[in-house]
């Protein structure tokens, strides 16, 4: 995996639904600003453009804390992951 510095990040979102529109609030939920334990943390990593010329990214979520999400982002960024074991394989298929 090729990891480009600055091409990833962490963010928080939840599954609350807007009662008027019926759509998920996601990262726009008003409770995210006021509730420390509301929602989950997610990781986003941008990969180099694929052979078809399309954007590629990895998104994983459900982390309970920002620290846990940041640690995962660091693991995804190292070529062999933490502890010398590969966490991610990207191939063409």
C-alpha cells in the first residue's frame, strides 16, 4: 500500500435521522457538538488513483474514541502495519 502523508483523517458521525427529511444527519448532527459520547469515530484514507483512473479510498468506523481511530490511521499508514503484520492489501482485480 502506498500511503501519502496528509491523505487521511479521522472524523465523528452518528446515525441520527432528521425527522423532517428522514435522512441521516451524519457529521451534521447537533448532538455531536454537545454530547461527548454521542456518535462514533471514523478513519478515512485516500489511496492513489487506480488503474481505471478512479478515486480510491478506505473508510472504517465504529471506534469509541478519537485516540483509537488515530491509532488505526497510523497503522494503516505504515507499510506493514503495527507489529510487522500487514493490515491492508490493495490489489487490482
